C-alpha cells in the first residue's frame, strides 16, 4: 500500500511513521522532501518561497511516481500538502504568486495523488503559542482540511483516487488507526 501522512508542521507525522515502521517493517519510509532539499529551500515564518515550494512539490511528485502499485511505502507528506502551504503563505507571498502556484500545481497534484492508495491527515491540535509560526501552522492545517476532507480542489473525484482518512486522537490511537487501515480489509 502506498500511504502518505499529511499534516502541517509539528503535527506528529514523524512520530506516527516511526511507530508504524516498528510494527510494519515491510514498509519503506520516504522522508519529506525538505529533508533532502533543505539547503536549497529558503524558509521564513511565512513559509517557503514559491520557487522553493515548487521544488519540494516536484521532488515529492517524482518520489510518489517512482513507487508502483502494490509497493509498501509510507511518505512523510503528500503532494496535497504543498497546495495547503501555498494557500497559507498569504503574508510571505503576494496574492498573484499564490494564485499562479495553485493554478500550475493543481493538475500535477491531481495526477500525483492517483499514485497513492491512502492519505492520512494529522491535524494541528492543542493550544500552541500565539506566535506567527503557530498561526501559520493553523492556516496550513485549515487549508489541508479543505483540500483533503472537503476536496475543495476536486482532487479525489475519480475512481482511482486514494482513500483519505483523518486520524484524530493521541499518537497511540493514530497508530492503531493506521495499523487497522493497512491490515487486510482494514477500516478505521
């Protein structure tokens, strides 16, 4: 199963993936693109530049495309995450920059998600500090929910679209949900 764990920064993606891999060692972990491209991406509290975000998206799309149906892989981020970051970068980007990014990225993301079987969403939860980074994280979280759960971008209308599931609760409950989803005939 090709799985992507989606969520804003600091939502527990790495923690969930590490716990999952300890129980399902047959899966390969694909770290998020930023871990590979960090030296080339300029980040501020308002997020990456349009060029930097596009580099992250392109890298992720290529990694997803390289995994055939039936592969046991878990991606740390989905291509949809980059749409949410672009939509949330309202302080760092101009409105035309965000609109141009979304316009060019939507067809790429729409095609890429068809190469996934499951996208799990981890939401930002708990009261964080009311600083700019926390506000940005919550904006990303809101945009991800709109994109994944509400399907605001019409990404999941085809029969070969992945299943999208939100995994709420504690890290242990999230792990239990993901293990159920990846068991034969599993449902959470």
